[in-house]
């Protein structure tokens, strides 16, 4: 398990364990939010930087596919890239690819003309703070639970060590005739 946890991930061709882990994390209710927020932070940052550098949107999405994000989220990015390269509306393609309505709103030409970079920066900041808040909240909730579980384990080990000795003493005390 230590090898699986700390080995290098390959974003271009992920290992089987990485694909299985990503699938499980994406479909579990609580972990899904962490994975989606973390993936969105990375993708929004790269999209913003690519568009600021002057790349077209399809190249920016293609660059985002090279990131080490969840594979289920990467499938949605591939779907978005395919729709954008076919000539669909960028905003509608993002919405149809289920990447989230805030990302679709950032690329909507009718609502915000020319504000895409500032909206991407705002969304990146929002998702980064949201992810950080959720991680800290989970940490503050789970650490006391972990300490209680460790205390229960230590208590059961101590009980397992001393219970046989108490049983032997009790048995020996009943065998002694005064």
C-alpha cells in the first residue's frame, strides 16, 4: 500500500490502481466533492494562464488534459474538447460535458463579453478556498475520531495482554485450599 500511495502517477497513461482509485474517489459522495474541486482548481488555473498567454481555447483545453487530475474528470474534459473542436459553442459544450455551470458561465459570450480571464481567476480563487476549507474541516473532524479509535485499539491490546494473567490468577486462587 505504501508503494501504491507514493509511486509516481502517469497522467498520459495511468496505472490500473490509479484508474481504480480515481473511479472510487469520483463516485463516493464525500470524496467526489474533494476530487472535483481539486481538479477544477488545476484546470481553471491552466486555462486562465493559457488564455492569458494567447492560446486558442482548444489548445488550452488540450493542455489541461495533460494535467494529473481525476480520470473521470479528464473524460469530461476530452468530451468538452471534442465538442469545441467540432465547432459547438464553448459555453454550451462545457455545460453538456457536465463540467459545471460556473465554467460554462465563464465562457458565455452573451453574459460576459471579454471578462473570461477575470471570471476564470475568480472561479479559481473560489474553488481553491472552497477546497482548502473542506480539507481543513475534514481534518478537524477526523483527527479526534482517529485519536479515539487509536485509544480503543490500545485499550483492547492492553486488555488482551492482561486478561489471560487475570484468568490464571483467578483460577489459581480457586485451587488453593486454606
